[in-house]
């Protein structure tokens, strides 16, 4: 190491490590496989790099006519070439950007008139299909599949919020 570099390192200190520098540790193998499949769908010329032309071809195949500015802004989201690792990193950053557990819990609490930490499944189905970004019945079924619902039909949104942010304890123990 040159004297200049050593002096600069001493002045600025060692480079701080990112909290989760191994992006592959954020996802399980099945998730990584799904991201690989998505990456290969976007990588139209199959060169291992998603570039402006790949994005343009993919969006055109979906019936859109993206402007150059739009495509440039999408490519600019990556700090370098958009290979699979960068693709996974971008998704990891977006997924970590989800609302905090408390915000998710409070959103459900607005509909919990008794303050019990649960909403009846029928009421939740009605809310999800009639308010905001309306879900289809199939989408509601997907959300509720495996959700913490007791034998009386009460959806435990406190447990659900915890699962959304930290995963299911049962899944982590196996």
C-alpha cells in the first residue's frame, strides 16, 4: 500500500461494513430461484446483464411503450451493471423498505373495534375486496392461507404483522 493510501485510510478510518453485505443471506434458496427466473425473463439477450435494451424489449412485449427517460431512470437504480447479484440487491433493498411492524399492526387496528388484536375473517375479506387496492377473492385466499386464524374465525393481526416482518417461527425452527 502506498504511503498516500495509508495516510488516507488512517484519516478516514476503515471502510464501514454494510449491515447485510451478503445479499444471498437475506433469502432462502426457493426465493433466490424465483428471483433467478424473473431475472432471466428480463434479460432478453441472455448475456447475464440487464441493460436498457433488455428492459425495452420486455416492456414492449408486455404492450408498453417506454420512453428513453423512463428506461434510463430504471437502469440508473443500479449502482453498476445490473447482473443477478445487483438485481437481488435491489429487491432486497425494496423488501427491507416495507413498513415497520408497528405501522402494519396499526393499519389493522383501525378495523378492530374491540381492541382485541383480531378481526373476524369475514370482515377482513370484505375490507380487502371493497377498500383501497381491491383484492380478488383468489388474492384474499392467498393472503389468508396459513394466516393466524383461530377456530372462531378471528384473524390475529398482531401475529400476522410479526410474521410479515420476521417470518414464521415454525418455519425458522425446521
